[in-house]
C-alpha cells in the first residue's frame, strides 16, 4: 500500500492555538462554582497555583521534545529514555487521555444542544459532532488548525464581552462593587489548604498543553518550535483562566446566588448579561467542545500513527499516511468510529479515564528528564541541576498531589486498561523475551 509522510506545514501559532483549543478556555466557567466554594471565593489565586505547578511539567515536555522531536509524546520519550516495554505501557495509558477526550466533547455537545433543542433525538448531536470532527481532520492538518483557531478566537471574544459586562455590572453595584479589587486574589479568611484543594481541581483544566508534542513531525524545526509552543500554550491558557475567573469572582464573591454551584455556568451567563448573552455564551461553550474535540482527535491520530509505525500495533492500518492529504487517514476514521461510544457512555466514566491517562503521561515525562540528565551527567552544573533535576522533581511532586486526589473510579478503570495493555504486550513480546519494535526516527528522515 502506498503511504505518504506527515507534512511539516504548521507554524508556532497553529500549534499553540491547537493546544489552547484542546484545553478549552470556556471550561473556567464549568468549574468556577465548585472551586469558589472550596477556596472561599479565591478562584484566581487557585488558578495561579495550578499554573505554576503545571509549568514545571510543561518545561519537562519542552526538554524532551528537544531531545526526541517526534510525534509520539510521552510514549516516545519513555520508550527511548527508559525502556521500550515501559514506553508501550505509557503510550497505552496515554491513549485513555487522547481517545476519551473526543468522546467527552461529544457527550458535552449532546448535553448542551439537547437542552436547547429537546425535540431532537440526542444521538443525532453525537453523530453529527463525530462526523464533523472526522471529516475536518481527514483532509488537511492546516485546515483543521485554521478552523480550530477560529473556534478559539470566538471563545476569547466571549470572554472579552463577558469581562466588559462584568465591569458594567460591578460599577453598578453588583458583586464587590469595585473593579480594582484584590478580593478575588486574597482575603482575611483565606486558607492555604483550601487553595491547594482548589488548585488540584483546576490542574485538570490544563490537560492539553502536552498534546501539542504529537504534532512535532508536522512543523519545521520542531526542537525549537514545539518547546516554545508547549510553554505558550500553558501560559496563555493560564492567563485566560486567571483573567476570566477574576472577573467572575468580582461579580460573584461567593456562591450564594447559584442554585447549584456544580453547574453554575448557565447562571453565570444569565446573571451577568441576561438571556441574549446567555445564548451567545452557549455558542462559545459549543465552540469550546468543537475546538477541544478537533485538537484531541488530531492528537490521538498522531499517537496511534507513531505506535503503528513502530509496529507495536498493526502498521498497515495505523502506520499509514495518506499520500495526498498527508494525514493518518485510517487513524482519523478509527478515532471517529471509537468516538461514537459517546452514544452509550456517561460523562463521569469518560472523564475518569482521561484523568488517569493524563497523569501517567505527566509522571513519566518528568521521570524521563531526570533519567536522561543522570545518564548524560548534565546535572553537574548549577543551571543543569535546576533545569534537569529540581524542575522535573517539582513537576513530579505537583503531579503526585493530583494522584492523591484522583477519584477511585479513575484509578480502577485506569488500572483495568493498563492490565489489558500488559496482556497485549506479553503477547506481542512473547512474554518479554523480545523487545517491542523500535522505530529509528533518525534513519527515517
């Protein structure tokens, strides 16, 4: 079968906006009520703590992509730094994060649109969402990136208008009654333990900055471009989260106005701008699910491509690149087909599996930096020690806190998935008597 190659056509901002789209800027409103209640009305401060914690892991991704500028992300880094067997298991676990996020976005789209159009069968929204994501990702990565950019900018527009409406309301006596207030950041009854609890929840909002590493083979000079994209994705996402939560906290100093703090997003829009803005706000929310679905669909297709190219999964199917469109054509269709499981899956289960896969990837990328540093003895200088030992240790420590707060359902489902992966690996390597096939990227260029 004739196969092509991934085309190096994405620039820095294509990749950054795909990462920001993956993270979904509008998610700040979905978690606001919960975190405001836990932090006593200091959501922006909790976001700052979460951002600082995630930047250490973002730095680890940046270091590893300079060493291995390939499309496999944590799978490739672990495979080449520690062990091919362990690399496969990390990649297998990471598939949970990448495979289930398109499903989550399909479920969210169904929930939003069913609330607006209750007379339409819910399954129609899931099928339409999956079909749209699949078709866009099939033909051209640049078209997918440009469409994603439009969706991200629309979300930013919603946040800007939201901020303007908040300023108008606050100046009219709503919330804190003053725009230049430090209350959202600091208060007399603020507790560090509550802030850390809130930050732990908010760290999951940053899932996605790592996904840009799967696009390393579709950008010129990836060892320079992708590390910058990783850092900018995390930073821009963090700034959006902090800014949006600051304005929201000005208008809602506490959760007393919400009928349900766990589902405060529609009420936030209604109280701030009325029913017309609420409809516009919902459009931004839908753009968020579309952008995240588009980016996650593209990312998992590339991860499957690398695993197929390595022949740890069938190469003929998963290692194929369309000679005309330069996309992992069959993988995109495969991911679209798998995403239809959203028809039968609930939101809690899908989200649980995402969290486990993401934390596995974060953990091992930090470990890979440390292992590589010890092997190359790059820790002997002060700068080397700070960047290749202390920074990933702090990154791993922040991820460890997330592990401690992971729901039991996430842990159980993740372990079951990992056991299935171990079983497949045993079969593929004849009970570990053989190494998994290892693609030699340098020779393939």
